[in-house]
């Protein structure tokens, strides 16, 4: 007796694409926006896939959908192949030139101001419009996963499904102060200026260079590295900042390194994109410009 193939045994790629969008977005509404479909269409496609597979993929709730174990397994299997296929399909229809497109870019305010936006001057001149979102890495990576951003400069390496990351540059941290308050009789008693009460950047420098935690609380806490630079230049105290942010001040002598070291603490910054869209012309143009300029930061 011969075998006869059945079309019903082949799951539609459209259904799988819709499933992955819902899985990543966390809500049917957001997935519909990303796919450019009406929400009832997304709901119907999801139910059709669940019917074909013979088991539920999500538990519906008031705030979205929660994936089942079967959904987690399916998402893991689809993650790379589906993104690759989507990228190929998109490339068949996209114009070769980036002009006329809008890039949605996210990153930390200080780096965006000092380095990233100037590096995109040529990309913007070529006709790409840029819309910038400033914020913390975790929040921006969430927006990237949800399709609200195209490219994120991140201080942490993203580990989320569907995202691609590549090193952009290493930021080096230096301890700086107004030369007028030097020399300090005791560095451990110097007034500290910090980004947060927990002294995250100061603490890291202190432990890396001096082998111990900073001994006292900050006299000034402000969650803006540019404000810390201004406060240090005004002689309020010492602080730890990325070298790129104070390079001009060090050259001009308005700030000086309090203690130099041959082994300063560094942090790698990453360019993150969605795997499915990283080769879109406007995103690829911005990536290339930033990676080229980042070598000199």
C-alpha cells in the first residue's frame, strides 16, 4: 500500500511566524502591531496552530499571555531558523538604499550625546531619519525585543531570544577631580560623587584598583554622568567616569586623574539588533558607521 502525503501535516510558516511574534511580545495586541495584522487575525492564527499541534501554547490572562512548556520548546526550536528566513524574505523586498527610512535607536544619554550621534552624521546625511530613545539597557532591550527600537547601544550583553549583539567598544573608567583640590591628604577620606547610593561605578573602580570597597558614602548622588563631570570640575569631590566623557576635560586641565593605573576597569559596550532585521539597509548602515567609529572611542 502506497504512502500519500497530507498537506495538513505541514504547519504553515505564517502560523509559526505569528506564534513567535506573540511569544516575544507577550500580548496579542502588541504582536498584532508588530505583524501589521488585526488582533482577531492573530488570535485566529494562534488557535489554528494550537488546533494543528493538539495542545495549547499560551494561557490567556488579563495582562497578556503566558507561554506553556510546549510554547517554550517550540520557540527554542524556531528562534534561529525563523529569524533567518524572515531576514531573507525581507531582503527580497527592501530597497538597496537606506534613504527615506527611519532608524529607531536607543542607548545611554551620555554615550549617545558624546559619541553615538556624532558618528551617525554621515548616515543621516545619506537620508536616514533617526529617532532616539534614552534610558537604561534592560528597558531599551525590552523595547528592541518588542519591535519598538531597531538598534540599541547596551552596557550589558543581551541574552534574549531573537536578539543579536556585537561588541562596539570598551569604555575605560578613570578617577577624576578638579586639580584645585589636589593633592588629597587621604584618598579614602575624599568626598565622593556618585551615580547612585550604591556607588556602582565608584565601587567597581575602588575594588579593581585599590582592592577594597570605597570607605564612605557619597556627598552627592545624581543619576547623570554629565552632571557628575560638572560637579567634579566645580571642586565638589572625586568621581569615576568613562574616559570618553572626560577626554576633553583632561586635555584642557579642567579635570585631572587622581590616581593612574596600568590596569583600569573597563566595560564592553554592545550594539544590539533583532536578528530578523539587522541587515535592513538603514539598520546595516547605522551599524557599519558605529562599528567603524567605535574603534577610535
